[in-house]
C-alpha cells in the first residue's frame, strides 16, 4: 500500500455491529479500504460487485449462512477468506477449514491479531498469485489425472473431479514438485495455510483428496506418504 497504489479493500461481513465497527477502525488505521455488510445476502452482493482483496466472514450470518456464501463466492473467484466464529463452536471451525478458508479466528479476539492475520494472508495470496503468473504449463498430466491450473479443474480419465480449493492447492503443489518429497512444513507454506491450524488438518485433507483421485485410497498410487517426513506425488507405475 506504499506510494500511489490504491489501498487493498477488505470486506467485513458480520451481523454484530460492534465487531464491524472495531475491526473497520483498526483496518482503516493500517491503510486498508473497508466495506461492510451485516447479512450473508448483502455480503455476497457486495463481494461480487467490489471484488475485495480479502473477505473477513462470520460463519453464522442471517439471510445466507457463511458457509454457503463462501461456496458461492469461491465459485466466482479465488478471494482469500478469513472466517470468524465462536471459539467454542468446533463444528464451525471444521467446516471453515474443510471449505478451504485461508485462516480461522475464534471470538473473542484481539483486533490487532486480526489485522496481523489479514496482512499475512494477503502476503501469501500475492506469493501464490506470483507463482501462478510465472511461466508454467497450463495443464499437467500425471497418469490418468489432468490438472488444469488455469481453469482450476482436475479430471480423471477425462471426467471432472470435484475438489475443494484446499484439496486442489495440495494436489497442484505436489504435482509441481512431482517425485519430490515435500515436508509437512513445506506443503503447509506452499498451500498458504496458517501453520497451527492447518497442520492439525493436513492429513484429513490428503485423505479426502485420495478418496477422490485414487482407485483404492487405502493403497494410493498418486499421493504417497513418506513416513515421518511428508508427502510426494508420483507417476503411477
């Protein structure tokens, strides 16, 4: 946000006025432009119209639930999303991670922590965007799989495979490093997830991915576990 560049726009979607007011104040003080919505329907409309750089989204919203808003938004463009919800609500936390949220923050929280998370997620999003724009084959074939990076689509034997954004990033990252072992830490960093949260769910995401791309998930041929190290993707024998 240095120089004459336009400030990054952050969209706050939460039905609690006090939370929106406090976060909006802190974000504006850090130089961000801020838009606000207080229900899911208004939030989705505003997000699609303004295309913010990042969305801070409460999962329990009136009119349109946060998880459904998230799904609809990610169908249109890959905006970074930080989810807010009650710290005690484990179901909301898991739902947020499985959808592919970039970060998760439980209430109550420190506004300064939220601002710091916003900056981290935006930095990682830019790194991911730079990698995407670097010269690279649009599509990559690994055995029966075709990974279409531009379209964000995976096909197996020509048939589309429905992956979550998180699963796609894991697969695409492993495919870019075909045959190379990525440690858990490397995979977490390259897929732009918060380490403390994503590390506890990495195995579940990989297991879900295997169920979608492997003929026999119990004996994978594409995504292999390297014991005590991490994962790697290989060409099936």
